[in-house]
């Protein structure tokens, strides 16, 4: 039986004022971005990562679309800068030869896909049990086990801010469905940005802070349908695409508030219940791009900031 839901949670989700959110995203408040309660929550669920019909079913269904976005964006940039020969040489393995970081890898759902696209992949997570599950699952696959043995796939129990203290930098940094679970999102973004090579790519996915996102992600998915464990999301931590654009504009990655497609891009993702699948919102279709889930790509300037 579903528990009763207090009306205050339905009618008055906790929100930030615009001024408070601006401070929240643009100023650091300490050194660690890791939220112990969030890590404990996902650690308890770690054994369920690879049950495609269980707790993380929605992520499994979302993953092909996240991978398509990464592949299409890298291919688009490669074609513009390197030409058809570059694309032909890589084929489907568009990440071939690139150093790729997956921050907040969980059980390795995205990590494995990135490695199959040819990436030299480092995947990190603040939950030790998540890293253990991800490593075990990859080791059971002969191709991925070979990648692990060759050093082309590595899992580490660490955080982005700790990793940023090392010298290694990456062509592509991905962090999917993570920023809405961290403390100090400004520090988290800066640590991820620091890990990107000049001219490299940062790709995020997260959830907008809108009434529709609250209804679909918390009220329906958590409280009513129990598709996701209650308490997984906190509405106040959701971040709108315009706030990410503004953040990277202030950081000097984006020259103007309305970025060109070579600087940054936002693509909405919508869940289609009649298909049991997700879909990327087409380019130019902006009516729902900022309403619920979305992907965000931004490119680090090739010259020093």
C-alpha cells in the first residue's frame, strides 16, 4: 500500500529564491561536494544497478539516448574541424583514442557504453560499493575485462574535486544525473571544468527546477508509482539550463548569454510512457526543452582562460 502524502509536499515543494539559487550555484561554500546522505542512499541501492527492470530501469532506458547525444555531438564537432576523413576513420567508435572521464559513474551504465565507443575511460564515484559493483560487472564481459587489463577502463573510488588535484586532464568529461545530488554545485562544476582539457567537452544531464519536473520526478515517479525510491531527488537541488549557461558564461567558456551551437547546447529528454522509453527533444523545439530532464554540452575554450 502506498503511504499517504502530506498535502504540503504536493502543493509547496521546497524551492530556492532566485537570489539564493544564484549564490548556491555561483559561490563555493567549503571544499567537499559529496553529500554523505546521498552517497549512503545510492550505496544501499548499489546491488540493484544492473537490474534493468528494477530501481534503475529508467536510467537503463535513458542511457542509449545519452550515448547518442555524446556520439552525435563529438561527431558534429569532429566533422566541422577535421572533415569527412576523420569521421570515416572512426566510424561508430567516435571516442577512439580520447581520454574520457565519467564522474559519478554509479554502477557503470554509461561508463561501459563510453568504453565500447573506443574511449580510454576513467570512471569515478564517491560510493565505494557503486565502484565495486561497476568493476565486477565490467569484469564479467570479455571485451571490457580486456579493456580493464589494458588500462583502457578504470574504476576509482574518489570525487571530482580530489581528482582535479592530479595532473591528468580529459578530452571529454561526462557527469550524468549527478549534479542534483551534490552539495555545493558551483564547486562541483568547477572541479569538473578543471578536469577538461583546453578545447575539450563537458557533458551533463540533470533535471530542471520546474513544477512539471516536480510532478513527474518526485510526486509521480517516487511517491505514487514508486518507479524510483522515495527520497532519491530533492526539488531544491534541481538546476535550470539557463543557470548552467549563465555559470559558464561567467566562467568565460561562453562568450554570450545566448550561446552559439559551437559553445553550448541544451537538449531536452522526455519520457514517453506509451512507448516505455525516452526521446531526445529535436533541435529547435524549445517548448519543453527546459521543463524536465535535459542534456547540457559545453566546450572549454582552446586558449587559456
